[in-house]
C-alpha cells in the first residue's frame, strides 16, 4: 500500500543557515541505512522535507527497522501519494485508506489538511470539513475529536496529494557527521557500546580502540568487540576499529608498580594511547563508558587520576547513569546479548584484590616513574603494531 515515507526531523530544523548541511547528511545516512534493505529507493529533499520513495518492491518492516537506526529522524510517516483526480476521487481514496489502515473503526479522528498548492479549488478548512463528513458517513462508528484524536489524518495538497496518519518514532538525535569525530574506548562490556551509541546520537562519527592482551585474552574476546562494533555501526555508520596489543605494557606495569594501583595506571596508559590514535586520525575527543562510582576505577578520585593524562576532552555520556539504565539502552540497541558473553577482559585478569578507590594523584605519578626505563618503547611498539579492522 505504501511506496513513500515522509521523514520528519526535529532538532535539525532549527539550525538556521546550516540547515542544508544537516539535511544533506541526513539524506546520506538514510541512503546508507537503506543500502542494507532489499529494494531500491530514492531519497530526496523537496520543499524542506525529506521523502523516501521506493522504486522497486521492498520489505516494509525491514525498511522501517533500518530507518529507525538513522539519527536525526524524529518520525517516519508512511505516505500514500495520489494524483489529483478531483475531490470526489480524493474522498473515495481517503475512505479506502482509513478502511485499510484502521480495521477497528471505534476510533476518534481529526482531519488536518494543508493546501500548499493554492490553486486547489477547496481551502484547508473546507477539505477538513468535507473529508470529515465523508468519513463519518462511511464509518458511523468513527467520531471526531479535534483536541486529542486517536488518528490525525494529514492531507497535503501539493503537485501530488499526500495522505498519512501513521507516525513511527525515529531515534532522534542529529545526523552522523554533523559534529566531528571521536575515539571510543570500546571494551567487550555493557557500558562502552552504549556510550558509543549515545555519542553518535549527537551526530558524532566514531572510531574505536580496543586493548587486547593475548594470550590472557582470547580471539573470542576480540571477536566479541568486533561484533559489538558491528552492532553500533548500524547507527553510527562505518567504524575504524584499532586493536592495540596491550600485553607487554600490562606485564611491565604489573612488574614495576604496586598492585593496588595497577588498574589506574593501566587505564592511564589506555588513555594516552587512545589519545595518540585520536590525534593521528582527527578525533576531537575520547569517549568512555565510565559512570561515577560503578567500580573502584570510576570513583571521582580515580576518574581524576585517569583524566590527568588527557589533553583532549574525555566524553563520558554514561556518567550519571545507573547500571540498570545502561542495561536498558543496551537491550534497546541490541548490544546486551553480545556484551554479556563470558569472555575474559584484559582489565579483569590483572586486577588486584583490593584496588585503591581513592588514588592520590601525586603517588600515582611517582609510582609511574618506575616505568621510565621501558615504557616508551613498549608504547611505541604497541602503536606500531596497531591492527586496524574496518567495521
Ligand atoms: P565496560 O562495560 O564498557 O567494559 P566497565 O564497567 O567494565 O565498562 P572499566 O573496565 O572500568 O568499566 O572500563 C571503563 C571504560 O574504559 C570502559 O567503558 C571503556 O570505555 C574503557 N575500557 C576498559 N577496558 C577497555 C579495553 N580493553 N579496551 C578499550 N577500552 C576499554
Ligand atoms: Mg569492562
């Protein structure tokens, strides 16, 4: 029944002169999402609105599912497009439309007509009244409610006539690529994939880095991170994933530093390396899945100690979230099932029984000097052996 979708966008409508950049990016992202679907589509901008038109047969559910991954879309409205063949025909077509879309007629409705083409013989008010009347006559169970109708029936008179009433919520946010690029520290856990999703929702393109510690962490653990990146890329678009071999650095820290400070010092090295990669690839910030107080390494003191080595801004979109709230998002975006697969993580292998929860920055800095002899070379090697996976 539908061959077209009207794409509604909220926030990007208010960007003034830059509006066209946002709209063009949105069109690009829509095309990217639809490239995963069966069928061919035309995506175009006309009169400040975006339409998706199917050029071939397509799978409705699959198309909607993919459109729902495009940030910047506030709603997807399946539209019926009609030639203007007179008002009589329009009434008949509207009746047929309602009959098909709403099998249960015990509903309230309101007609909302817009006459964009001014030479149409009836004005909006007349269309509202006359179509309303025709519907009441055709379906006596239906009632008008102008304040809070179950069905808001939109009729737009343009070159063609558009009818729509179904409004499917989109993911909101801003189109990817409208807000620069960030480097996501992506582990196999629940939090960092959600952090990546949330930052890309604000229009930020992401690259990612995973710290791998073979043989302490397996290939399966690495594959899990690749799988998570794949799921996020449905929303964020293409991700360049750096896999950094972190084993020698971890072993060296283990050998030289107090064990209760291992996690903090290790995290400082992750941030340093992530920052180097970020700077090399034009990323404007780092992104982590940290949330205050979740674990010892995420107390305010620990976060300060980790942050200390960064000159780029560190974005922590989950900072005020409870675990349950994070889990809810991960279920919604489909990363949860993958995140909970029980493969070892490089952090858990080297954790002390009693990690410091209130690290003193000066003490941490002093203990880090124990690494002076060898750490630069190890960091250099880690960066040189960076494995890049295009996701
Ligand atoms: P997550 O669920 O994202 O793994 P977590 O609750 O396990 O988080 P930590 O292990 O303290 O928390 O890690 C905090 C953040 O540091 C993660 O959210 C992630 O951004 C980053 N991080 C941790 N381990 C790695 C890793 N092996 N590779 C890349 N980033 C990591
Ligand atoms: Mg983790």
